[in-house]
C-alpha cells in the first residue's frame, strides 16, 4: 500500500511538473508569436502607409498604450527623456539659474525665483518677461524649449534680456550654478513651541535632510514635532524607512513589499538607534499624500507612535522598479504591493478589475479588511491612510479660484513688489484694507468671470427642464433667481475678502522672502497645523488617541462595516423584544 502511495505521489509530481513546463513553454510561445505579429504589423504599416511615418513616435505611442492598460506608474522612458526622468524621480539637481518660467500670450515670464541662486542674485523677479536667452528670441517658444535654453553646465555664463513693466529691456549676465531643490523646503519652530518640518518629496538624501532639520529643532527643546507630508507624492521607499527610524527603535518592521516573484519580496526594518524616540509626534497628510508618504504615516500609525491629522491620503500601495533597456532607455514596472506593519495594503484603486469601459474603481468598502495596530487599535486596508483626527478640507470660493487661475493675483503681486521696496517680516505682514481696496481698483475692467456652484446648478436645472419641455412653465422663476444670483455675485469681493487677502499675502510675500515666506505667512491660516498644535498641547487627548480609548479605538471604519454593525444591533434589539 505504501509503495502504491509513493507511486501516486511521484506520478502526481510528474504531472504537475509537466503542466508547469507546458505552461511555461506556452507563455514563451505566446510572447514570441505576439512579437512576430507586432514586428510584421509595424513593417507593413511603415512600408505601405500613404504618408511618411515617424517610426520612433509610433512605437512610443504603441508602447504607452500597452502599458496604460496596466496602471499609471508602469512606463517606458526613451533615451531622450532619461534626464527629465531622473530629475523627477531620483534627484532634483541640475545646472541652471534657479527660476521657473511660464508662457503667456506667446511671451515667456518668470513664475518663481529660488532664494540664493543666480536669478535671485541678479534681481530677476517673478513677473519679469524674458525676451532673449543668449541672443535667441523667445517669441512663440514653449516652456520646454525655454527650460532647455536656461539649463546647462555649472559655471557657464548665460545672458538674459529681461523686461519689467513698461521699461526698456535690460541685459543681465548670470553664471549657471548647480540647482538643488531641497526635499525639506522648510523647518522651524511654530506655535506651542512645536518643531515643524515640511517634506516635499522622498528623493535622494531626504532622510538626511529630515535628520538635520530634526537635530536643529531639538536644540530648541520642542514640546513636539509636526512632520508635514501634505501633497508629498512619495519617492524612494528606503528614504521613508530612514525617516521612520528617527522616531522608532532599532529592529522594528516598517514596511514589506510582496509581488509575483517571491525572491524579490523584501521586509524593511529600522537599522539605527532613533534620535527622537519619545518626542510627541504628529504627521499631517491630505488627499495628495501618496506612496512613501503613506509608508511613513501608515507605519507610524500602526506602531502607535504618531497621531495622523488631516484628510485621508491618496492610497498608492504599489512599488515600482526600473529596468534598463537597449539604447539607453528604461522601463519602470510595478513589481509589488507594500504592506505597513499591521499587514494592511493601502492601495485604493483596483487596476486589475476594471469596468467594461476600462475605467478604474476604488476598492469597495465591503472588500476592506480590519487590521490591528501595535496596541490593538482597528485600522483598515484598501483606502489610503485614514487620519486619527480628521480636519475638514476647505476649498476656495469660485471667485478666488478665478482670480488665481487668470493670474490676477500674480499680476497684482508683481505690481506691488515693483512699487514697494520693503515690507514687514513674513510672520508679521498683513495686507491692509487700503491695499485690498487698491486690488479691487486694479481689477476694474479685467476679466475674471466665473460661475458659482449655485449658477451651475441653475444651469443644470434649465438643461433638464428644456429636455422635458417644461422650461416655459418655470422661466419667470428661473429669470428672477438668476437675477438675484448675479446681484449677490457683485458682493463676492467683500464676502470672500478674507480668503482673497490670504492668497494675495501668500503671493506678495514670496516676492520678498521666497518659499520660506510663503510658509511663515500661511501658518496663521493653516487649520491642519492649528489642530496639530492643539492636539499635542492636550496630553490626555494625545494619550487617548494613541492608546485607542473610546472613539479612538477604531480608525476610518468603512461605511459597509458601520452599516453591518447597525443591522446587527437592530437584529439584536428585535430578538430581545
């Protein structure tokens, strides 16, 4: 009997092996077949198509379309785009003048100037028109063309012909420098004696930059640290692990990545002794915090080490790796999903199971699973990082968005800078009522038309009424309501004065104190930051959140789970009657 049992096992093993080999051979055949078909198709089109074909562009379009069917992060990078790719995903270092530009009415203007770099030293300002670069006229050149003209090797001279206001153009000689935009764009002390660190991205050296900022802040004996990851789209996973390690002990699991190829599965743990293991910590996130930001926020939440404040994060739980291809090109491929210490994956969009029309849907609440933090709080997968303390995200009114979008705030700041040589320090500056009235006068005759949400709804009502042939019956009421809405809009500049002043102050202050000034003047308007300071000053609440007392026991419970609990409670009540 034992011999027969062994024979059965051996036979089964042979069958499984044979099936595996067959499956592997079949995959190879399909790959070879499809490549042959693609090559033949390309050849016939290239030979027979009625017009000349840009072969490189056609292949790139085909490859992009193929990869788009997977996810937005798997992409092909041709040789011509390698340097731009490295700038966005690896390092923010390049040779240039330290200024941003944009095109407007076929003319090129300076949008931003970075403190301490050649453009700032030469008194190039936002709002200046760049007429020529090294004698080359910029009429009708797009932003990419101009950007390439501005960039170059460190130490090389570049001549700019710059026009300000209605004055005659002035030639400025600049020397290109190595432009390195920091990952940490700001750090300093804020209210409540709290240390604040703003991390914009997780590229090279971001871990070191946060370490240096934290070390400097600790010299002030802060009552806590606020790590701001809002609108941080992520970057290098290993840098995220280094940053977590600043606050948690050595040999603690931070994140693991798991994919189809098991040999590439990796678990990342902290390797060093932390420099701030006991300092109260808040992490700020919003809907644009993604990937490495979510690793930091999610792991610190799962380890009950930090309080997360803000809005639900984006939900990108996918890991990419680059692979070299022939002719100096490369491909970036999603190779795994990552999991924070509780075991949850926070990927929110399900790219594998798309709708029939190809659109992507979020992971359904009913498919979310419960996980436990280190001390037993309930957290959930499939939907980003849900904050321990949610702060409602405020949105600017339609008029404010229009003033920003039509560059009228930008233009007024340019005018203000050219007529005011000095202003108060950023933390003390406030736009006066007289200045605001001057801004209103500046708007006279300028187009900043916009539709309010109420007007959009009224327009939708008319559209639907027209479809049902009912509009004539409501036209009088419709016209009256439209007239009242238009009358109300005339007061929008006063109704929304506070937020319009906020964006004006932000733009004006940057003309004197650069990016650092923007942060310092915005602190007084930042509701997320105010909540972070308030939470850390309330030690009982801080402890209750991290221990999971009361309502803090469950974080971000899915709607389906809440509904199910209500149903269970209702059933239990019925049974007891």
